[in-house]
């Protein structure tokens, strides 16, 4: 959809073939039994400049997102926030102000960030995030509550497998930048309305077409009909369209468990962290999108939860929430949405494919093609824009 909007902006007519019932890929609204749910709970960063630019282009209102100055709260009372000061003062002040963190550990964290800045946020050679933190003495409470959760959230990969350079790219543009770049932005509309549906309306208004429920199985027929083709599918699906371009990656899951309680159920903050069980973050869907009493538990990356049935996982999430929030009313119903190949494993030295393929007029887009960023919404949008620029160059 990002590629389609970028081309439509240039006055180039496009046709989008979408195998699903609605556009959006892994960030969309889905029907689940008798209700509609987001296909996972996304967090956006203030550093997502290209996504926000396209959202403005297609007319998504500013109030579609709840902007929160960078602050992560945990149900056990731990809080870490970055202050609104020019970089690197905002992060430094946040670290120094972190309560219940030993002073020596806070000073160590400041030295760590200073060393990363001096290295230009790059490790040569690449290593794992675990090795990076160990080598720089990052243990204790900040590792437990800040570095580890940020890594798993941004890269969807466990610490001992995650690329330090991809993690540093995310830190560089958020905590290492000015305060607004580190802001957290939480959707206040469903994911389809946040971008893909307004994008489809924009494309149609500019003479393009969106064909949902239409799976492409023969790329040659498209190449005969259209001047250029952008293939924007997951890498594990690429062989269905381009057998000669098979990519071998390992994958990581993301599980989202929706728990519906009485409408009185709510969190003290729209997003709370849990650090002692399966659940990593829980979101108050009532505060965000008006789904009162509904909490969304997110579990990123691989783990024991993959061996559970959906009912077992929902029961485990409910138990963990009750331990942290003892006054929760009885659970009414649950839904578990499992994206078993949500992202590629962001391992050190990972090879990314170029947007330009060996076939003239055929280009790739997808979060896995970004040479710098972990597989996020911003990486997906950047890849679409990059592919669109190549198409425009091909057509000029």
C-alpha cells in the first residue's frame, strides 16, 4: 500500500492485487468469530517519519494516534521515561531520574550510550544484543526493564539471537535522537483505518484500482499486462510467485491474546509491561479504541507459549494479569491471534535482498528488504517507497 500511494502521488496509475479480504498485510483488521479485531497490537515510534508522511498525504487525521512522550510503565511499579530535552540530554536525564535503579548502574548506562554514540551506533563485526550488553556491563534493573524489552519489541527476536546493529539502528533513531522521535504512538482506530483503507481510497481517487481477494499465482501474466510489477509478500511466500528468488530465513512469531472483561476493567496507563511470565505488554483497548473492558496481551518472539493450545495460552495470560491486577472482574471471552511467521529472525550479519531483482521491471518490497531497520511498519513503508522510486525511474 505504501508503494501504491507513492506511485499514485507521482500520477502513475497502479493496480494492487491483495489475496486477503482487506489490504494491509500483517497490520489489518480481521474477523474473529463474532467480532472484529486487529491482527495484533502495534506500537509506532515518533521516528517513523516516512509512515507519518504518507499518513498525512492520504488524509489520516492526527487524532488517529495517541502520542505519549517515551515512558514505559510496569505493573510492578517500575517506570522509565525520557525527558523532553535535546539529544542526548533527554535520555541522560531520564536515566539519572530512574527510580529504584542503583546510582552506579545509572552511570554505567550513560557510559554505554556515550560509547554507542561514539561508535556511530554500529558494531564491527555485528554481534548479538546479549553480547553487546554483556560486554558493556549492562546488567541489573535497566537491562531487565529497558534494554531487553526494547530489543524484543523492536526486533521480535530473543537477545541471544538478535543483531546488535539492528537494535542500535532502532536506538539511534529513538532514544538516541530528540525527544519527539522517541515518542510512543498507539493507534486509536483499528489498523485497517490507520493506513491501508485510507491508502486504498487515495489510490482509487488517483485512477488506481485495489483488487482484494485476488491471489496472483502467475507473475508472467502480470508482466505482460503491466509495465512494472512490485512483489510485496512475505519472504516465505515469495517462491509461490518467483520460484527463482527463494530466500531462506528463520522466523519469529507474535501472539496477541485478547481478553474481554466487564466494561469496568481498565489499566492505569494505556500500555503496561509485565516481566515475570509469558506476557510482555498489555494494552487497554478501551482507552485506545473504545473497546471497553478489553485487554490485549502481546508475546513477541519464540518461547514456551508456542507449545500451548489457544485456551491454555489465554488462561495463562489471564492468570498473569490477575497476579499483577488483582481486582480484575471475571473473564468473559478470549481470542488468540498467532502470527507464527510474523517477522524474520533478526540475526547478526543477516543478508537482505535488494529491491531490484534479476528480472527487468520486477521489484521487491517488504519489511525484510530494508538494509538497516528491523522488520517494523516503518521498514515496510520505506521498502514500498524505495520500490516505487525504482518503478518511476524505470518508467521515465
